[in-house]
C-alpha cells in the first residue's frame, strides 16, 4: 500500500487506498468524508498517520507478482496411483 501523488487532493492517501483495494477513489473519499462528519473513530488522525507512514509510489511503475494457484479437485486420484 502506498500514496499516489498523481491523484492526490491532500496527500494521496485515499487514492492509494482505492488503488490497493481496487475500488473507485471517489467512493473512498466519500466514506472518509462521512466518517469525519459523523465522528466515526478518528479519521483525521488516521489520515495524518497514513500520510506520514505510507511511502509515495507511481502505480504505473509498480510491478505486481501474479500468484497462480492450482485448482484443487477433490475427486482427482491420478497422482495417487502413480
């Protein structure tokens, strides 16, 4: 997880969270704004901490490793009789 400077409004934290969870950045900003308005938790403090702690990155330059999982077939006994 990282901050994205290209799409930042304040520090890029919401854009980084949206990219990490693969959701729209507007939705993340809306949820954060509602949390600030209704006083749920400490969203301003959490935002400040994330702005300090998270590194900056460019999502176009970040390489992600694909994980290939083999499909598990509970009825496949082909390796049992080898």
